[in-house]
C-alpha cells in the first residue's frame, strides 16, 4: 500500500469522480422518496474528508447537501428543513470540512460535524435513531475501518429503513490477504497498478496472526484463507480470486440484509475492476433504484470518464449485453435467468420486487429494458400474464408501461403447473 498522501485532497481524481457519480445518481431518488414517509431521514458521511478538493471540485459532503437542498425545494409536501438531518465524520480534516460547509449556501438544517474516528463514534450516533430512515456513505481511507461485525450490528437498531453504500478495495484486500499468508502476487497482472487507487491511511498488513485477525474482522469470516490457498495452488487466477472474494463477502452480508448489490469499478478501457462499490439495504425499492442507477452509471462512466467521451464498447444490441463486471451475455443467457426468477417467484409478483430480486441474485447484468422485452416475449408465448393497473389509457387503449411510479402497478402472473 502507498504511504499517507499529503496531497490527497489537492486534485479530485477519476476514481473519486466515479464513486461520487454513483452516489450523486442515487441520492436524489432516495431523498425524494423518503420525504413522503413522514419520518426523519439521517444521512451520515462516515469519512467525509475536507468536503471540497483544493482544485475547487465538490467532495461527497457538498454533493449530498446540494442534493438535499434541491429535494427540499422540489418536494410537494413542503417539509421542514430538519426532515433530513446530516452528520459528517472526519478524523484529520474536520476544521477544513467545517469551513467548506459553512461557506456553502444550503437551506437544510446545519449538519453535525464530528472530529474523530468513524468506528468510535458511529454507534453513539445511530443508537438513538430507532424509527428513522438511515443512510451511511462509507468511503474509508483504508480497509481497517470496515468492521463487518459493526455492519451486522446496525441491523438490530430498529431503523425504519437502513442503507449503506460502501467502497471496498477488493483487490487491495486480496493482495493484503496474500501477504498475510506469505503468498507472492508480485508477478500477477491482476494486482498491478493498484497504486492508482490511493489510500489516505493505508492498512499495514504483515505475515502475522494480528493481520490475519484484522482481515477476518473486515471480511466477516476467515473464508478468505481458502481463496488464497486455492490461488496459491494455481486453481484460480487473481481475477477469479477477487471475484470469489467479492461474491462470498456479499453472501455474508446477505445473512443480515436482504439485498446486496455491487458495482465493479475500472479506471481505463480494457482494464479489469480495481475496487467495488457495495450497496446494502432491506427494502426492494432501494435495491431496484440502486440497480437502475448502477446500470446507468456503467454506460455513463465507461463513456465519459474512461474513454473521454467516445462511444461505449458495450452498447446494447438485441444479441448481447455487457454486465457491470464486463462479462458478455447473450439474450439467451438473460432469458434463462429471467425464466428461473419467474419460477422462484410467487404466482403474482410486482415488477419492482421481481427486478430487485433478480439483481440481488444475478447482479446488474443488463438494462431493465432488456428484461421487459423478455417478459413481453414470455407473455406472447403464453407463459405469463402481465397485468397493469390502470389497464387502459383515457382513450381506452391498452397501457404498455413498465414502471410503477405515480400509483401505477405492473404484476407478473405466473401460470401454475
């Protein structure tokens, strides 16, 4: 890992842009939806940084405050400014953070700024939030703050709703895991160029029991050891090892939370992922909205950041699609996944629930429009019925919508037998 970076906040680099765009694409829908819940929403940026980079670009705190202001202004219910409360935790730059926030005009209630460590302060801030909506943005300076037992504990606090968006340096974690078990990865291309992913406070891992214990705490179990051993024996390569690590870490989170999505992030065209953004929640709407956001960001980020505005290599065609993992799947592959999801659903399933469960099982493998097309095909074949409410337009024409906004319903009715 790199040493502490004194110029960490001088310029906002591409990977910071990617993380913030994913957050920026989701928060407007999140706050707009929860402003109608008549409950307080508590938003916490757990590693807030300065709030603004020295080059003038906004960091995650100012991005969130601007979105909250816009949502409060646009809300038809005219909520009070304290309906959304914010908290920013920052150990090293709390003074700069306070200055940057105070100079940023915002109409929402003034945020609380905590100078200290996330892991030492978060319990005290969340335990009194029973019955509220809570969102944690966790973008740590190093992996050591990612204590899985703490994430599991949050689920017991009695929130009305709870979501986390976590930056997980999965390749960095696996490289550290190999170091802890004395496995050499120096010649594996999968673990090259990780210096692009600069950490402000990198975790020092050595071949010691203490480091192994730390990694087990972060991962939520010692399953990582078996992955390292299989890698060392040549049974899997570095990319397969990282993917297996990410898959098993998601399965551990699913022991406590219903929905877990992740979006692999690449830096340049043709590269494999370097880290992952993981979204955790218990409600189908949150999973659906984040999956939709991840799909949009996949194409947008590949086009605008990685290729400097050129067309995406993975434009959707009727024959194939690319997943957020970069895998190429045929329409037949997607059809098989959709059919399996229908078979595991109840007789009547709302489209939002269906898509959330589909993405939770298979990941963000294609645009929802492709799934809509496949469902329409299954309906034409007589395998399912698609029931829409309202079924007819004002002129008496059959409705063909797929979204469930503004009181609309779309129900997939599976034929029994």
